[in-house]
C-alpha cells in the first residue's frame, strides 16, 4: 500500500519499440531521485512542477546512457 509519503515511478509509454520513453515520477523525493540519474539541458532541481523535459537516463557511476 502506498501513502502520500512514498515516491513512486512508472513507465507511461506503451509496450513496444518507440522513439522515446515516458516515465512518470511523483512523491516528495521525485526530483532528487530523478536528478541523480537524468541528464538534460535543464536542471531538474530548478524546474517548475508539472513540466516535461527531454534527456537521458545515465548510470551515475559510469555516466553511460
């Protein structure tokens, strides 16, 4: 059972191959968790709520996409 204190993530893209993937993340730690692995031209910690940002998920250790 989830509470309002949980941070959750879910794939929002349909199953199959596609050009991009959409991941929905919400909860009190959503921005911090995403900022640790998401690379973009925007700083997620300064982004307004309910916005869309294009970037890449990277391994925080190796930097590999």
